[in-house]
C-alpha cells in the first residue's frame, strides 16, 4: 500500500511538472512575441521621430524670409533708382542731341 501511495504521489508530481513545463513554454513564447512587438514599435517610433524632425528642419520660416527679402530689397532699391536715373539721362541725352 505504501508503494501505491508513493507511485501515486510520483505520478501527481510528474503531472504537475509537465503542466509547469507547458506553462513555462507558453510564457516563453508570449515573452518572445512581446519582445518582437516591442522592437517593432520602438523602430516605428524612431522612424516617426525622424520624420517629424526632418519635417521641422525642412519647414521654411516665412517671417525670417520676409525680413531677409526686405533687407535685400532695401539695398537694391537705391541701386535701381541710381541705374534708372543713369539710363534716363543717357536716353535723354540721345534724344536731345539728335534734335
């Protein structure tokens, strides 16, 4: 009778061990799946961050461009006025010298 009781206990322990090993295998597979998902999401986040950073870097600051344009324009207008006066003088002298 004692042998039967020991055999029963061994069988129960072996069944529990098999169940625990199956659970470990299940949890290991789940962990591997979650790690792969985590890695995919990490890479996607990194890609999105790069896209946002590049988009910000490529944006044009219109206020800055307007200020630069105004500065260039303020330099060019006096030059153009001087050139126009020279051109008008030259045209006037041509017109009136032939008259």
